[in-house]
C-alpha cells in the first residue's frame, strides 16, 4: 500500500503541475484564475491525506478504538503499546476523514469555477452559482458531522468505556452515510452542468462521446466512494484499513479527472505533430512507390487536394460557413482594336490563357467575381480573459450566443 499510495501521489501531483504549466504558458502567471489556485491548495491537502493514510496503515497498523469487546477494553493497559497505537490511530482517522472530504470538496469547487469560464456567454451562470452554494453548504454540514457527531471531540479516541459507534471514527456510520450521500449528490449535480450542453451540441458523435466521458469523471469517484462505504460496513475489523486504501485511490481519480479538461489539449498539441510527421512519411513512401498525383493538371481543371489539412482537428466551428454572399460581379467587354480582324469567333473563344487569367484574342468577355465569405460561430474555441482570448483546447460547445 505504501508503494501504491506514494506512486499515485506522485502521478497526481505531476498532473497538477502539468495543468499549471498549461495555464501559465497560455495566459501567464498573473492571469491565473481561482480554480488554478484551488488546485494548488488541493495538491497540499492531497499530500497531507496520503501521509495520514500511510500513517494509519504503517505506523498504527490499522488499529483504532473499534473492533474490541468490552472485556478487551477494560483489560487493555493504558501504558501499553497497543493502547498508544489505538489512540493515535483514532486521531489519524479523524484527521484522515477531515482531509479526505476537504480535498474532494476543493476539487468540486475548482471544477465549478472552471465551468464559469467554459460557459462564458451561455445561460448557465445560475446553475453554476447554485453549485457553489451547494458545495459550501454540504462541506460545512460534513465538517460539523465529523467534528461534532461525537461530542466532546476527545471521545473519538476513547478506549474504555466503549464510546459507541458514533465515536469510533474508523467505522462511524454517521460519517460514512453523510459523506456518501453528500458526495454522490454533489457529483451528480456538477455533472449535470456540462453534459446536457455537450449532448445538444453539433459535435461529431465520437468527439461528443469523448468530451462527455472527460467531464463524467465524477462517476468513477462516486463508485469508489460507495465501495469504500461498503467495505467499512461489511468488515468492521479490517474494513477501516481497506477503506483508507480506497480513499487514496478515490482522491487520485478525483484529482486526475478534475485536471484532465485542462491537460488534454496540451497533450493533444504535443502528440499532433508526431501524427503529422507519420502522415508525411507515409505520403513520401506512397510517392516513392509510384502512387503520385499529376503535378500539371489539364488546362481548365481544378486541382483537388487528397486530404483535408484540418482532418482530425474538428471543424473550426459547428456551422463553419453560415453566410456566404457574393459582394458583386463585374462583366466587362474586352474591346478589340479592329472589328474587322474577327474572322472566326468560335476559334477565338477557344484561345484562352488560364495561367494569366485573361482572355486572349479580341472580342472576349472577362468576368470578374468578388466573393466574400463570413463565418459566424455558434461554438466556442476561445474564451474571453482579461488580456484577450484564452485558448482552452479543441472544445466546440453550442449555446445561446
């Protein structure tokens, strides 16, 4: 467990650092937003939670003031090593519950703050502000439950007499059920903010599915939290130690899924040049094998590219060309100097110089057409920031704009 816990901690902190690198290189360190600072706080709390979980399993061997009969409690010597381990293990359990829930709720607040920037200009602000209120109220209720569900606080590490289930932090049912209910309800609400917006967007099905999975990380966190609850209830003796392991895994998944929306665009930009090099190499191999394209097409033919240069990158907007207008066209007669020189109009009309873009011979008609194409976007690839526009990646979200 020690190797797993610190490995997950290292990977989680690396992802947070990668997220901050993305944000700093995009907007600068002075333009970081509250969700970035919340993630720095989350890194500190995550480290503390991992150390506490390590202490519960390694230093105190999963012992606390639970899983003892009344006779064992009475006979346990207060000066013994086991007594000391059970008391300290119980204190670590209280601290572990506090940091575990605090970390999860920090990540929820960070995601909610990110949604404000993600939905800028769309009609989602009231739902997001309600989410902030829900996060604050539920975290306060949870903290009061952990600290005052057993009163006074020192009863949480009392050995004898039996303090009761509410004062056994490793298996306290009130802590378990309140945490699970509030955690699941807030995760479901936070997922209900971006998922309907993605569902009704005009994205390609595969990209829509990928983004919905990306913003549905709360499902995995919820499943881990429910499993943690089941382990404690079904195995009061060893369940607490296993629950500590699953708490570390759950918070790791929460850290990863909370930062993925910011990290994926950077990774995509790093990986994309490799694909272009592979595609270029494949094209060269194809040309060497005789699969070539005519370099000089017939006069009057349009030369078509084999590939769309943006293929794989998604459309520039949901409806890229929504308004195509011809500003004007001018038909102009190219007069010849001497009308008597016209002998065979059919022959003259076939004499064209396409490369120069003009009509050869007298009496030809030159038509100049000016085409103006305007693009109105119902999607957002950039988002307003204090110093201009912020590119958060390849997201195309439709909405009221």
